[in-house]
C-alpha cells in the first residue's frame, strides 16, 4: 500500500499566518526566506505561494516581494520578474529608503 502524499497547497496553507496585509510564513526558513520540501527538494515558500496561486514560474525567473517582506507569501505581494528587474527594484528600494533617512553634519537623524 502506497503512502499518499498531502498536496502542496494543503501543506503550504498550514504554515501561513493571514492575519495581516502581509501573509507571513510560519514554517522553517533558511534565515531569510521561508522554505518547504516538495518532491524531496527545498522550495522557497514565496515560490510555492505563486504556484499554489495557479501561476507558472518560467525557468530563470525570480519572485520579487513588492512589500519587501521576505517572509510574506501573499500572492498579491509577489511578482514574477527577471533577475535583472529583481535586482534593479531592490537597489531602487534601498536608494529610496536611504534618501528618506539621513544624518546631517551635526549627527542628527532626519526622515522616516
């Protein structure tokens, strides 16, 4: 008698806290991103979210967290992009964040 495996979607949703705008992964992580096992291999939780949402991730494409929360698995916050777009958005976000918060010559912090 073969052991029946629990479908990805069921295993995925068991580990998601949907109490906020960002749906947070509550399962295991690699220190930065959520992860789970699928077919004997690790699968990032944000990629699993996109798959469970019914979208296909073409080879070579990445998932960009539009909310910038690496544990967020809300499919509305996840965009399938090229690695170049993902890196460009990351640098743009960091640049915008740094421009909002700076320290003047007297050592006083300004901005958000």
